[in-house]
């Protein structure tokens, strides 16, 4: 009886979830028709709203500018006196300008929120599933005397936006979300036709504690909106250095960095989450590893699954895997050295199969260089995007040529300290038969400067949309966090479980115990 009840409850929950998704799709379809139709919306490459506002609290007035441009450009500006509040996403970087005039790249959740806003305002929820947006009907709500239908929109990065549609006109009445780390609530009214589309001429913007009553004086569809509108202001940019020389220095310095990393061990936590088309979580699992660095590799041993320590037998098997991994690294290194020596005897350089910096220089173009502070260090930041003149042939070239994003470099340490990128189009393996990595799939990693000597990983994330064998589609988020760095010497310890010469790093917290296995000395 109890089993039947559980099955019934599960079935009811599944049906309810499916119904909410279907209801949300119907609401959005009605709204798209009310706005002018999905075909006309798809042809709207740019949307421009310009107007004036009064600040409801302080009585100050100013100007308002809002621009979008396909596929994912977004620009919002409020100007009061000589101060500008700007939030923008240029297809690679999210950035803002504060009232004090400071201009900075937004990272983490704040950056993801601006990217999500760009995706939302350009798609207007058309093809939500294709754009990896989960939608769910939440119910009826009264908004300023109107009956509305509330739809919750969830991005691939788990960010949520509440959208309220008038049940009679089917147009958007209210939106609520965090953008750039600031709570925003927007009310829309007085829709008028512009080039066949209905756009609001009255907007009430609640931004944090400020309220702006905006009267639109100019609305345009497909007006000229240049790419520079969304980019960093020129006053914030610097001259880009010789990238070929800079990247070569980074490449040449990698062996020295790998050697410094061998002084550290730590803990790595991984969390993987799967979602359905409504943005609901269908599966979540976590794993914890103890790790150290060896010959340029991160060697890890699983210690916990879903917060629970492994059994003695499971831990023993994991330790054996770690020992084998170390032996495989040693064998691989021996073969590599022999290959390099053989090539040297023939007076040739060994052809490295790894994706090198030189490939990025050919496949990408670099824009918007600026200098900023990242984790207390001065860094060079610039955006990159596919080079339209480059014709890829090998699979590595095709992968790199599909990427756009932003990179942070510590020129003094000769290391990349943060990178975020996404695929500008679908990437098909074996013509899409084996797998199709979907457009918008993104990844990021960042590091921290430890003991004033080396950058070590702190955070990685990936948001993946993939279809396998033309049948099953997955939407997965994976987040990795590194912590508990401590001093460690892989060459001089007999037991990795309790390093004899380990000492707590001043820049790290007390470390978790590294994997209790024996590390052979490098050969």
C-alpha cells in the first residue's frame, strides 16, 4: 500500500511538472502573438528605448537608454546630472559603471545575471527550450488591479526571473529579477505599435531602493545600434600588448608554475546537477577529493560521496587508483622525454598534440583591453571572439574557433588567473550523430594568489547542454571548488596521508588530509 502511494505521489508530481511547463508554453505563445508574432520578433535585430525619468524618492530627473541587439547584446543606462549608471553585456563580458565613474568587469553571479538579462531581452522567451531556459507556470497574481499569469524563468546557471503576463492583453506587466547584483522590479504600461511590434512607453523601474518613473520618448525596431554601444568605454581601455610575446612567456613559464604547485595539496569539492525542461532539478550528486600536484598533473583521491565518507573497501580501491594514476603519469613522462630526445637528435622539434597558445592567436581576435584588480593583484583583461578570417580544419581548431569570452592575465606572474568562455554555436561530434554540444554551453575557472608565489585554482564551473545520438538531451551544471591548501612536498614524503614536512600555509585554512596512499618519488 505504501509503495503504491509513493508511486502515485511521484506520478502526480511528474504530471504537475509537465502541466506547469505546458501552461507556461501556452502563456508565452499568447504573449508572442500579442507582441506582434514570433516571426516579426525574430526579425527584430535591435530594440531601442529612449526617454526621460524622475526619481520618485529624490525628485531628480535624467535620461534613460535601453538597447538590445541579437544575439545577446544588452545595454541599460541611467544618467543623472553628470553621473551614469550603466549595465551592459557585450557578448563576451558583463560590465558596469557606477555613479562614481568606476568601470569594472562583473564576474560570478553578478556577471551571470547580466548575461541572463541579455539572453532574456533578446529572445523574449521565444524558443525557450532551444535557448536552455526552463519555464514553469506559478499561478495567478494580482498586479496593480490586474489579473496576471506568473511564469518563472530559470537559466542554465540556475538564475530565476519572475514574469507576469496580463491575462487579457497577454503582454508583460511586471518582471522581477536580480541584475548585476541589484534587485530589480520593472512595471510596464502604455504599449504602442512600433514597426508592427508592441513596445511599452511607460516604465517604472525599481532598482534597489531607488524608483525611476520613465517616460519613453523614442522607441525603435532595427535602428542602427553599433557594436561599440555595448563595449567598454574607450577611456577605460589600454593599449593591448604584444599578445604573441605575452602568450609565449605564459607558455614558457608553465613548467616553473607546475613545479611550484607541487608544494601544495588541498581539497576539491564537485557538485553536478541535472535539470528538466522546466528548470526543475532531476538529479544532484556531490563528491569530495583530496588532491596534490605531480609532474604538471592534479592527482586526486575520492574521499566522500554526497557528503558521506567512503567505506574502508571503497577507500582502498580509490587509493589503488591513485597509485596507478601516479605510475601512469611517470610512464607518460618517460615516453614524452624519450620522444623529445629523439626529435632533438634529428634536429627537429617535437610536434605537441596539445592545444597551444598559437592556435588561439590565429582562431580568435582580441578586443576591449583594460587593466583591473583581481583578488588584490593588478591584471590585464581583454575579450576574445572568433576570428572571421580564420578557417578551421582540425577538431581543436574548430573547438577554439567556436569560443567567445574574457580572460584575466597576471603579467608579472605570467599566468592566466581567470577565464570564462561559451560556445557561440552548436558544436557537433561526428556530424552531430554521436553528440551535439549546444550553443551557449559555457565554462569558467578562476584562481587565487597563494603565499605571494603562485596562482592556484579556487573555482570552476560548466553549464552544458548536450544531445547524445540525436535522441536524449541533457542540461547539466557542474561546479568545482578548491580549498584547504597546505604546504606539501611530494618528493620527500613516504605517506601522502601525513606529510612529514607539511606545514600550514599562511594563506590557507587547515587542510583536509590528502589521500592516504604512497607516492613514489618522481623518476
